[in-house]
C-alpha cells in the first residue's frame, strides 16, 4: 500500500515526465514513429514491383521493416532508408544487422528533405498528408523518369495516383488500409 509520501513522489515523477515529453515534442519536432503494419508488408513489396538492380528508397523508414521485406523478396536490388529519429534509426540498424553482413541495405540518419533521390527508381512513403504535399516539388525535380512511388494510406493532394490498392482492412483507426501508386 502506498503511503502519502509515495503518492506525492509518483505525482511529481509523472509531472516531470510530462514536462520532459512536452519539451522534447516542442524542441525536437520529430514526427511520431508509427510503423506500417506488418500485415501489409507483402502488399507493399508487391506494389513496389522491385526488380533486380532496382534502387529502393524509404523516406522516414522507421525501423526499416519495408526495406527488410523488400530485400527478402528481391536481394539483388539496393535499399536505402532515411530516418531522422534516433530511436527508430537504432531499431533499423538492428533489423538490418539481423539480415546479415555486407548487404545492399543501409539506413542513413538524417533529414530526408536533404537526401539526393536522383538514383531512386522505387520509393515508399508512409508520411502525413502535409509532409507528402511538401515533398512533391522535390520528388518531381529529383526522381528518375518512370520512378514508381508507393504511399500507404495518404496521397498527394495535387496528384492523382495511377492506381489505388484496397488492402481490405477496415476499422476505426486501423492503419494500412490502402496503397496509392504513382508514376513520376
């Protein structure tokens, strides 16, 4: 049973944690790490249509699950992820290390807005709509002609997808309901 002193200590600890989280959110400004559902990875890989020699990129790759699934499907392609957050980047490094050594899979810790996308011919995005729209000019300028872009759940407001793949998942708040495929 908690004493009055123990309850006060828990309240103070909770308040301190709340302050730390608020400061972190306001200063660091990283979007939250929300991974794409594992149940839709095979559909994402299929939609990307990865071929031998493809250069596949995942912007905001989180724990690199899409890159790992792509590599397991087509190991003769190259895979690049870009992740800004320290914790997801660390998870990505661990996932890639479990795949093996000297593989064509790497995750760069940095801001994907500063990444060179000129060599990419397959791009995966799982980003909020405002971020998608802010990236559109960069993608239009840098991506190779014919690059296939697959986005989970959210699309570009100013561009029509070539295809929309319904993943037959329903329910409020459920992630991974559809894939939007674009040609650039």
